[in-house]
């Protein structure tokens, strides 16, 4: 019997929406692992699609730099087009209902070893970002996290919003974060790989709903690189939200 010795597959999700907060696992060395061979960062998230009137959810996994892109940009309701590979594998079963920021644990058998089951996974290779959901936009405007005229071309709000988006998308994961962008951080069992010089999060890094850490007086206008954001700061902090690139492939 002759034929190809290897196979390829590709799965495309068009007009999918992010369903809930992603989960981010930082780059780390597994407990007892080789410190010279750390695991890459991983981000898992679910997307919702309405296919022929039937709602469906799919779990997607991103690794490395793509994991960081998803963590920073995949707000609930965000529209995405995903290009994935489909794989089957023996996987562990996570313990459900783990509190945010708590170590990720797995179900074990009587022998103390993790129980493995056959799984099918979609690994993200390329992504195209679409629009935010109307609910997300309105919520961010009401909270003061997005200027009201952010989408009016040429307006100061629009120019400042683009600057904020660029800054937010450049922030790196920091070991004390319980949230990274829109993602909940799940600390793995093992040693977190520290950020390399030049990749550490800036002093005004964010977590949770992406707030600046530096306090700003109440009712003071938010200034980014000399541009007035055009809206007032919330009490004690001036929040800003990570938003995906305005178009094109992220990687």
C-alpha cells in the first residue's frame, strides 16, 4: 500500500464569539522537570457559534506568543475567525471549580496518578479579530474604560484609544498577576519562568479588568502620550482595556 506518510488537517471557525474568560497558564518548568526545557505559555478559551440554528461551543488552545495575544485581546463576545489544527491526545481531567489564581490540579486514580482520557483538541495557528460585542463596548464606556467617541475617525478619543490599545497589547505577563488581560491566570505545579530582560511588564501594567496601577485623581482627564482621552477617570485609577488589533492576522 502506497500513499502519503503524513496527514494534515485544518479547521476554520468563522464568525465565532468568545464565550467567557480565557484561562492563561504561564510559561513554566513542571515540578521535577528539566529547567532547560520549560513548557510554553498556554491559553485555553471557548468560542460560541450558531450553526444552522444550533448553538455549539468549542474549546481552543493557543501556545507561546499566540497564548499572550489571546489573553490580551479575547474579551467575552469578541468576534473571531480562527484557523486551527485538530489533534487527538491522552489528556488529564482538570478538577472543576478551581478558584481564580489557584494552582491547577487534576483528577487522580487510586494509584495517585492523573487519570487520562482520549481528547480532541483544536490548536490555534492563525487568528483574525473582528468586532467587540455591543454589550462589551457599552459596558466599557459606562465604566470609563473606553472613551465614548472611540470609533469616530479623526476624533481625539479615537486617536487616544488607538494609543491605549497599542500599549495594552505590548504588556507581558508578570508573575504576580492573577489576571492577564482578559484571561484568568492558572498557576501550574512547578516553577514559573521569569520574564527575560526587556520583557517585564511596565510599571503601569494591568490585571483583572485592565486597570492602570498608578492612581489618578478623581474627575481628572486621562492623558496618554499627551492626548486627552476625553473622559473622566474612575475613582483612584484610570482604567484601560486591552483590545485586539484593528484588523489583519495577529500572527
